[in-house]
């Protein structure tokens, strides 16, 4: 998708895959500046391991505890960022779902888009790496977020860590929030750390499902044919509810069920494209052609 974007904008850049063994990740990223790279994406299994070799992290990367994008700055120093949360919010926005204060989406001309959903209560299924980015983005934007995970301790640890990080950055973030959101008392009255709550999955679903306006599957259930639903099929979805599944490699049973019951169903392909678009902009300083990138991954 990056090479498609470079071609569309006539940029003489190239994006190349570079497999790196775990024990050489430090050497690899330290060599980027000398080799003339503007940046890199970091993927499994290096997203945490790369951190000690970087000069600075963005507040989001620090809070999430994982880096998926590196920027090589003009002096050769390395900045680590995490664009998954921004990609998720941008894709929600592109689908007409507006969570107040959505970070990282100003580039996507939000005023030009109609917004049919404005959820303030979200239910996130899962508490792994992707969940951390999604939960941080939603809570930072002002939503109340219930996190339900099979291993409840992990959900609790996530809420504690992200709550503390959100409190630390609350003042900066509230300064960036737009006036429409500031006037939304449902959002602004709640302290960031109080917006997060941890629950057992699947036992807490009946209690949480009814009030959730946005339900996000960040578990890996659905990646493979025959996986169980990350949901209780006895709990109905409803029109007006938005169900987002981060899985993008195949149509999931969760989204099929949600759609059949009148909810808005969104898959993770747009998040993938938008997190890439965000990285593209960090490297090039040029607005990313997000639609071109989305098309490139839709039909590789
Ligand atoms: N669209 C995008 O751009 C994008 C970006 C990032 C990730 N993703 C997708 O997001 C998904 C999660 O990625 P990740 O990096 O967060 O993975 P991860 O860190 O391994 O987390 C996996 C999560 O799934 C839960 N889980 C796994 N098997 C389960 C089961 N049988 N029953 C209930 N819960 C189960 C885990 O619960 P426990 O804590 O109890 O183990 C954990 O919460 C993957 O499908 C990935 O492809 C998409």
C-alpha cells in the first residue's frame, strides 16, 4: 500500500520488507539513518523489543508499550510511534462514526463527512496489543470503555496502565479537543482513568452488551475458519449499534451476525490502511492518499 501511495503521488520512494532476527533488532534500527531510510514499520515480534534502541517515544507509543512506526529524524535520532489507535479512529470516522475528540483524524477532512453515529460507550473484547491501542484512542477521545477479556487480570492491568497514562496527558489532550466535544457533558465530566473498566469475558457480556454503542473485537477469534464467536450468540445486536472487528483477512461470523441483526458492521481493513496512511505522513510530510492505500490492500 505504501508503494501504491508513492506511485500515486509521484514520489521516488520505496517500501521494502526487511526480515530481522530478534537478536539483531537493535543493530537493524540503528543502521536505518546511515542507509538513508526515512522510517520503518515494526511488526511482530519486534514491537516491544525495539523500544530500548529508540531515542524517544510519542506519548501514545509509551502508553501502549509498543511501537509500530519509526521515524528517522534529520539528526539521525529515532522516534517511536504507534499509529494503530489513530488508524482505528480514522477508519471509524470514515464510516460515519464520530467519537468526540478523535485523535489523528484532522488530515482526513472530517467536516466533509456525515456522521451518523456518535458513541460514548464502547465495549472492547480482548486486552492484547491491539486492544491497548484501541482502548487508549477511545478513552482519550472521551468514550467510556469497558474491556472484557478471557484473562481478566490482563484487562485489569491494561485499564490501570492506560488510565495512568491518560491522566498524565489529560491536560494536553483536553486542550486539543474541539468545542463541540467540550460542550458534551456526557464526556467531559468523567476523568480519564474512570472511563476504563475491566470485566471477565464472556461472563460479563450480558451486562455490558445492552449499553454498548460501539463493540470492538480485538481478540484473535475469527482469524481462522471455525473459530468460536468472540460473543454470546444469545445476545442480540441492534440497529444503531456499531460492531467493529479488527480482523481483516476474512469476513468474520461476528460481523455477519451483527449485520443480520441491523447493526453497522465494519471490518479491520480500513484500520490497516489508515494506520499505514498515518505512518506515510510521518515519513513524507505529505497527506497520504488513504483511498489508494485501501484499494492496494483490498486487491493486492
Ligand atoms: N486491523 C488492523 O489494522 C489490526 C491491527 C492490529 C491487530 N489486528 C488484529 O487484532 C487481533 C489481535 O491482535 P493482538 O496483536 O492484540 O493479539 P494478542 O496481543 O495476541 O491478543 C489476543 C487477544 O485475543 C484473546 N483471545 C485469544 N484466544 C482467545 C479465545 N480462545 N477466547 C477468548 N479470547 C481469546 C486474548 O485473550 P487472553 O489475554 O485471555 O489470552 C487477547 O485478549 C488479531 O486478529 C490481529 O490480526 C488488526
